């Protein structure tokens, strides 16, 4: 059955463009500029990444952000009172599904990070390969500021990439982490000049397309390992 590609234009804060080779660029944005994450996006992204993973026309997926930023800001007020069990239950469930749907993308995923990856940096860390610009920084703005324990996918992904000790120190005392430090930790694969992360990601995509089946199998191994880690967190600590 051929899936409909109507989802490519269905989401307010995702610009989805796919080229003739099947490389899908997923750009986070707010009205074409740097992205401010909202509750509506949290809900919509669950469906968006499910559809992206489901669509076999996507051969490579590149995650990036508009305006020289990855995900720099969040609108806490849009989520309402997360101390309300009903509100929190929805946020929790969406957060789990969103991460699992990104991890379930069964083709290579490349994150092209410019500027600030300060909100949900785990989305980038779920990629197979991370290319970061020289001035890019990684951070965890939302959790402590919102009174939420960073015990969800952000801890799992940072532990997987950098080791549990570094992940705990990074998340218990959140400070911007430079691209160079992330590279030294083994989180980032390449550091490139500012403004060049996306073009380098596209170069890598071209290379991966030449070894489609082998690369696809490798990405599945990583996805499986991350899914096991996400499930190991358990429903009581997986919080967004």
C-alpha cells in the first residue's frame, strides 16, 4: 500500500522537504524563524515522527532548525499546570511516544545542529550521526526550570552517548556545553564551521545512500539499543 505524503505539509512547526533521492529534511521552526517549543508542537510531533518513520519513501532523515538555531526556546505557559495529574498524564504520554517514534525511524538519521540545542537536545542525540557547528551549544533548559526531574529520554540518550557519569553531571547542573566538548565526549561526530552543518549533513546523506542496505541495518541496531534504554527508564521516570 502506498502511503499518502500529505503529512509533509501538516505540521505548524515542522518544515518537511524531501528531495528526489529520498533525503527528508526536518526543520524545526516558528513562523520560519528560530523555534520556540510549545504544547501544540509536543502533541503534533508524536504524529509527525510516526509518519516519518512509517514512510518508506524516506531514505535518510536530517534534523535541523531554522534561523541558525536547533531548538533554543520553550513556552512553558503553553503546557498549562503540569502539577495537575490530568495535564501531566498527557504530557508524559506524548513525551514517551515522541521519543519512541524518533527512535523507530528505520533509516539513517543525521542531526545538523547550529546554535542552541537547549530544549529537547535528546532529539538530536537520537540521531545516528550529529554534525555540529563550531558555535553550537547543548543544554537542558526545560526540566529543572519547570520543576521536572530530567529522568526521561534526555538522561538515556546522554548516558548512551557520553556515559552515565557525564550525563548526570551535565543534567544535575545544567550549563551550556560547547560543540567541541560534545565532540571530545563522543556525542558529536563532526564539528564544522558555522553555517555549514546542514550542507555537511547532506554530503553524508549522499554517502549513506550509496550503501543503503548496510547503513540501514546499522541504524536499526542503534535504534534498537536506544529503544531498550528508553523502555528501561520505566513509565514512572520517563517525563517530558
